[in-house]
């Protein structure tokens, strides 16, 4: 019953936060998303799996879907969102899997898609609130990660069916675990940290006070240390690419460029002083990397295409299924590739829709991120989206992860639409006061 109460609380808090402002709604949603993993690990009940579902439902119910500005500038994005949702809904009614499995698969296929349209509605005041929220949440996550590093993982994550993946990742240094902080696993921790970096860097450029710039910089530092503690190589590569691009192409003042370089140097010194932060060095072992790429990209894809041209049904191709339903999946198939998962569950038509949308997104972003407010952040979010879509070929969970997928699609919707101006300046001042940010007159 406690997990049910938490689900209701998640829906209520995100609903009223979104009613106040979209930025606060996203911060509330991400708060539940950050803590979802550790809550699931310790409560281990049926309703705990729906905490984030309830939270994102609260955002959807409160969001103004026909708000002026967003609707007239995101018509194409709305069409893509409808197509990406409509096809899985049609597949749901095909008798490939038991209805409970299909329902879980449908949840994974469509739950996050409306975040594209939510992202298209973001204004500057929302980005300010989101960035401050990310900074605080990243610091909280790093605090938990440090405690797990020092006190040990079992004090925070009991061994059970929900944490099997966490305890199966004992491959750091001399047999240490990857650190998940408060997420469902270490990869989600690292991936979420990387996804927040563009917003924090953007706010660092736009913040009006030294205190807020320091908070944004602390959020970036917490994100980078989180990636190292998660010991996930792919996230390290993506995070490093964002940092290099920021230093080389970011519109930073000389003093801020120096401060940023010093931060990177300090994080690098921390990494080099502890073996548990150095798993990224295995990227130099080219044979292992080549084996991973060939196994993920090539093995079984065409076999799946030929044997299941219409898919194996939602939930039957690799979508994460709760442990108490895993035995009901018929003819489970899959491979370590997000696109193979889409093919396995939605068939060639579903995969074609996704590939077409991705091509549209790639071409759309080039024309919209060249100028305007928060251009640096928009460029980094677009690059992050491109890297995530490319790396989806060698891993699963890109479109079904909590809260990383919601954050990814939010950013993709933001950069695929013209950025909206603030509606009214007084509301900006009120929103700033929520975070104790002094208004400027």
C-alpha cells in the first residue's frame, strides 16, 4: 500500500507543479525519476513500478497541449508523435503476446513519446528552473553515490530480483561494483548525468549571479564525477565529447573558459588517483570493443527480420518486463540493440517509422540551433540526441529508461522546434522567487 500511496503522491505533485509552471513540473518529474531506482529496489512491490508512470501522467494531465506558440510551431513534431504512438497501439491488438505482456510493452513504446511535445513548449524561465533542479538533484545523487562507495552497496540496495542487474556488474577494478547512486542501475546513473550537462552549461552561461553560476558549475562537477563512479564507458565517451565541444566551440568568456578547464582538470585528477574511476581505460582494448560492436549490430538482426517481419508482439522483443511477469513472454527474442528491439516488437513498419523520424530530427535540428537564446545548450542537446541515437545500435534501453528517456525526448522536442519566448515577465520573476533567485528590474 505504501508504494501505491507513493504513486498517487507522484501524480499529484507533478500535476500541481506543472500547473504552476512547466519548468517546475519537469523538476518534480525528474525528482521522482532520480529516486525511482532506489525506491524500487527497497520496496519490491507491484505498484512501485508505476511511480514514474504516475509522475509523468501528472505532467501530461496538467500540461497545456494547445498553448499558443507551441501548437503553431510544432505541427510536424505533433504528426511524428501521433505516428510513433499510433502504430504500437495497433500492434497491441495483435494476438502475439498475452495481454499483460503487451500492455507492459505498450507502456514502454508510447509512455515517453509525448515528452517530445512537452519539450517543444519549453521557455527560458522553464530552462532556468530545470537547470537549477538538475544541479541540486545531481549533488544529491553524488552524495548517495559517495555513501555507497564508502559504506558499500548492500546498505542501500538489498539483493533481490529488482537489483540483480546491479549486483551482476561487479567488473570495476579488483571486483568492485558499478555505483548506481539512486538509480535502477549504474548505466542509468551515468546516462542521466550526461543528459543534464547541456542544461547546466547553458544556465552557467546565462545565470545572473555568481552564486547561481557556482551552483551550475557544481552540478556539472557532480555529473562528471557521477559518470566516473558509474563506471559506464559509453557515458564517459559521450560526456567527454560534450565537454570538448563546450571548450572548443562554446561562447564562453575567457574567465569562464579558464574556470571550466580547472574543473575538468580537478575531475581528471580525482579519476587518475583511484582505480575504481578508470574503467574507461578498457576502451583502448580494441579487440573487446570490436567484439561488442559486431555482436550488438550484426548478430541476429536479419534473422529477426526474416522470421518476425511483423514483430513478436509488444513486450516480446526485449522491453524490460517486471520479474513477476517474465515467465509469461511467448518465444522471447532480442539482441543488444535498441533498433533490433523495435523490430522485434513492432515489426518492420514500426522500425521504418522510427528511422524516418530520426532522419527528420537530424535534418530539423541543423536549421534551428544555429541562432537564438540558449544556442550553446541547444547545440549540445542536439549533439547528445545524435550520439544517443547512434549508440542505440549497440545497447538496449534508449527509449525505455527511467528517467533518461524522458529527458532525452524532452531535449529532442526542444531543439526540433523554435524556442518560445517567455509569455509574461512577471511570471518569470515569480518563478525565479520559487528558487530564491533574485529578480532583476
